[in-house]
């Protein structure tokens, strides 16, 4: 029967909505995303999706990973991750171990030198154990053209649930355009996003989808001689207007140009990332606006700043195990001093009096 009346199971569901509301809210750990008394909130809900977009190198995957690790830390979610952005499966797991501890997983830096910031063996064991039954990564198979289709991803998801005896809370697809049957045609975008929304609703999940933005308009500033891209609009994601039509919660990740001069505009920090709300569905899942967060290079996590008791506070998400750790909010390169021998022989930098190795780089 294609049409149903109000009686029976439909009415029971209506009564549940009446008593509990339309949303099954999923709150994140940032204080500034939960200021309901000030009309500032950004959250998720089961049976919904979030579509994250942005320019290359603006931090889309990093933001998506921040949401994922918070879902695991705060809500003990079981997350299935389809990603072509982070390398092999073991690299993906090592990165999330690093996010959990706020320290590099590898004992060796990319240049081959020892990484004094790396987590201890005990911390590595703890991170691996923590993620063991919570994070599952889709293994790529580039040789099989039908393996990375949307239909097969959902089949593999169902197989994994049966194999491990679990039910996933979140599926992440990063990026959507690496799904083999996602084409930048209106009909294909419509079909894929319809399927994604339906699967999230039917399986009581909160799913995360990542996409690029299409080519945006550029402007030229004759004073500086620089070309600038305008912020992408909601219908300028890769695949066109159907992204905006079919998206539920749609956000843009943007790294604005830093500015330290208040006469030239608002102060913008070098590590600032702005989350722009482009579409809100269902109603009440987010408040329109811009939500700034800041990247901490030591932990590879984001933090926020806000005023509490007339004092500006810098803090990681409340669900992090290192919440009490102070994030790195500034770095003064003028504190580095090198002798000619150190500069050309790769010797250790000379530290100024009273300094320690806190300004070294862990990655």
C-alpha cells in the first residue's frame, strides 16, 4: 500500500515525536556549539546527514575527523569510515590514535629524526584499545570498478555489522566524488544524495559526507595585486545545485586570510577555521551563522575560544582526554636562534635562556 492513514503504527510514532521531539540530538564537545541561551548551536541528530564542503587545503577532512573522534569520545559511537584522503588503512588508524592522545603515533618524524613528542608505548596501547571496537575503515580496491560504488559500500557496511555483531552509528564518506558512481550530473547527484539520506534515516545513523566546492568567482584587489576567491555558495559544491537541494545540514569549511590589524577588519588568527552554516534541515539542528575554531599543531585537534567570567578561555572539546592541556594559540618564530654551524650542519638550535623544547614541531 503506497498511502497510509493516521492510525496504527503511524500514530504511535507521532505520539513518540510529541513526547520526545523530532530530533534525536547528538551534541559535540565545543562549548560555543552548545550556547542555546545565546542562540548559538551546531549539533547532529540520528536519521540525518551533514554535508561538509570547502576549497582544497581548507581542512574539510580535518574537520570531519574532529567530528568523528568527538562522536567516539563523547558518545561511544561506532563509526565506519570510507576515505581516500588519508592513505592506507594502517595510516588512518594511526592518525586517529594520534587524535585521541593528542600526540603523534609515530616515533619518527618525516625527516627520519626521533620524535620526542610521540606518545609512549603505553599510550599507543591505550589508544589502539580505545579505538578497537569503535572505528572501522573501508579498505580500498582500485582495481575493482564496482567495489567502490555507493551500493557496494552499503553492502559491505551491512556485512561488517553481521561479522562484528554491531550496529554502526555513523558512516563517513570522504570524499563523495571518489565513490565510483558519483558523477557531477544533476541526476546522479540527486540519486546519490537521496540514497545517502534514506540510508541514514532507515538505519538510525548520523552520516557525514565530504565534498569539494566547484570553481568559484575570483576578484582582484588593485591595492595588493592579489586575486581572491569569493566564498562558495550553497549551490557551488561539486555536482551543482542538487547538493543544496538534497543536503540536510550543509556547512562550508573556510580558512580566512589572517589579519592582525583591526583597522583592516576583524582580527583573524593564522590557525583559524570558520564553519559557515549554509543550510539547516531538520529545523533546530543548527543556528545560522559562522562558528570559528582553531587548529592546534601539537595535538592535530581543534580548540575554541570564548569569554568566561570576563576572561578569554582557550579550550579543546570537553570530551578530549587532554581537555586540561593548554592549546598552542601562538608561535613566535623570532624566538628561534641558529648559529652558522647549526644552520648548515643540522645541529640543534640554540635556545634562548629560559626556553625549553615547547616550540619544537612534533610532525
